[in-house]
C-alpha cells in the first residue's frame, strides 16, 4: 500500500541554520503531497502542499518540491527560527478516491537560540 | 472562528470502560475523518464519512470501535471495553469534497488515557 518515509529526529539546529527534512513516498496512483506541522500544545496544521510533479509548495519560508522521478518531497528552509520548533509530518493523499491522508512518523525539530 | 472542534479534549478511563468522543466539523463540510495518533507516530486513518454514510473503515478499527454521523453534521466515535492499547490522541478532520484538491482541516484532538 501507499506509504511515507521521513528522516527520523530529533533534529537540533541553531537559529538561522539551513533546514532539510527528507521525505520519500510510495504510491500506486498519483498522490498529492503535504507537509503538516504540529506546534507544542496545538493541533495539526497544513504547512504546504503540492498536487502535481514539479510543483513547489511554499509557506512561512518553508519550501518543498514534488519530485516524481525520485518520489521525494523534501522540506527546506533557508534560515530557521526558534518559533519553528515543532513536529513536522510528511504526508500523501490519493486524489480522486477517499482523500484519506497517509502520514509519515514525524520529525521533531528543536531550534536553539 | 468555526474550525473543527472535539470534545472532550482529555479523557482518562479504566480498562474495560466505554468511552465516546464527539467531533463537530466545519459547517457545510460534507466529509469527516477520524484518525488515531499514538506517541511518536504520525496519525493513522480510522474511518471517514461522506454526509451520513460511512464509506471506509481501516483494519485498525476493531469491532470494539463504532463511529456514527447520524445527520451528516457532528460525529461520534465510541470505544467499547477499552484496552490500554487504545491510549492515543484521536483526531477528527473535515473537508468539502468537490472538484480538485479537498483540504482537510483538523481538530485539536481528544487524548485518551486508559489505565
């Protein structure tokens, strides 16, 4: 079945460092891809999405590009802030069916001031 | 703000007891999803409704679990004879199924602890 694999955490960086969180997927169809974020004590929020190959999703300085040839959707940010500390989930949804979301296990990110 | 709401936010129960959770979706959203998130894991799909019809159930949803959406608005998730392995965060999400991409909006979750 469909699945998502993302790099394990925790990831600890200093403020203003460059961030990459790797994500690869397996899907039988042509999925939409997402990054969700869960800040401490808060609910799950959609960070960004991409619905077709070569699309770049972006939000709050984060970016991810839908790479069909490598089945990847890596999350990047050029300069992280302490407020970016959270758990990040890569996810996919098989469009045109039930739209249920399949999540990766999550990567906890700690940003040190 | 009329986002997805869930009640209760926290529930502590003893093994063997029954529990029921409620989810109120965003108004006019016709799809409603239930997910379960255990510690250190991503959310896992349990079931979903389109209007009042339950269209899919995951194999994770044992016969002790039942979900309803009687009028196509709010939904309830009941767990009978709870077990310690049921301890998790139960998340509800809603969306409007139409043309193209249908974003799911998540509620804050109900954290269940089974003693």
